[in-house]
C-alpha cells in the first residue's frame, strides 16, 4: 500500500508580533505631531485577540487605524485576518473602533476551502476539517503541491498558512 502525504491549512496571527506592533504604534502616536494633545489610545486584549482604538474624532481615528495597520504589516501580521469594526460614538465627539483578529478557520470558510479542493479536479486528494484547521492528504506529493498552488490563487477572506507537511 502506498504511503500518504499530508499538510495542514490554518490561519492566525502570532499574538506576540501583534503585541509588538501595538507597542510600536503606541510609541509612534506619542511622538507624532498630529497626535500631540489628543486622547488617542490603543489597547490589545491578547486573550480575545482584539485591538481597541479610541480617538478624539473620526479624522484621528482613520490616522490611528493607518498607524496600526502599518505596524502590523511591518511585523508580518496578516492584515487580511483583521476585521475592522464600525466606528462607535463615545463620550463627546470621541470615537471607538474594535479590530478583531481571526484566529483559526471558521467552519463556513473551511467548508468553502474543502469544496474548492474537490471542485479543483485533484485526484486522490482528501481534505478533512479538524477543528479550526484542515488536513489535506494524498498519496502523491505533486498533487499536494498543486493543491497549495491552487489555494494560494483563491481568495477566502483569510490568510492561509500551509504547514506540518508530512511526506
């Protein structure tokens, strides 16, 4: 019987890198001239994978959001996994906004990926959902490489990570 090769598909951000990016963004806004004398804050809740922003007005909120996104990009955190919430009016003219980081593939997205692999015409390739990730198995390593290339060309609204390759 032929041996089977496999790899895992997952998504998520390294929370330590997110923490570093938030700390760098905080340092940047304390030193920037356009944020002098304002009450803009950035808070990161590591357990919930949520970044909370508070700004004096909508204009500063957009600038604050740009700073955070820029720092996340520099720290190689996939901003595709960042869900930006709607601005919420706070006290006075201040505005709050919540940024949620996607950690793990949602069941609906996992089913879309699974269906996409089946519809891709790959022979002897099986994708199984295991919690918040997928495992793709096949007797042919070339088929697995083809699946990875195929999935990189697709858009599932999350950054896909391919790992745990076992041959």
